[in-house]
C-alpha cells in the first residue's frame, strides 16, 4: 500500500493524472483505509501493552485482540472488494 500512496502523492505533487493510475490499480484507493487501520491497530497494541503492565484480566486482553482482528478483517474485506478479479 505504501507504494500506491507514494505513486498517487507523487503524481499529485507533479500535477500528473491520477485517474489513469487508479483505473489500472483500483485497489490503490485503499491506501488511506490501510493507514487508518494501521493507526487503529497501533493504538490497540499500545493500549494492550499498558493493560498487561497494569495486570489486566485475560478477558480484557482478549477483547483488545478481538478488536484488532476485527479491524484487520474489515480492511481485508474492503481490499478484496476493491481488488479486480
């Protein structure tokens, strides 16, 4: 996804057409969603680390892991829909 982001931002910076690139690579539109999912997962990981240090219950840690899995599944599902078959 990072390469898609770089390509799109580079084209925008140099005032080149982005639509042609997106037509060839429709999944490239997902780079912002990938960044958002990564950000959420990072936040959950930091929170989980804090919770472990504070002696959180296994149930609470499992809830955090489940949240992380849900974010990843949502992104993977969206990516699958955006990727041409």
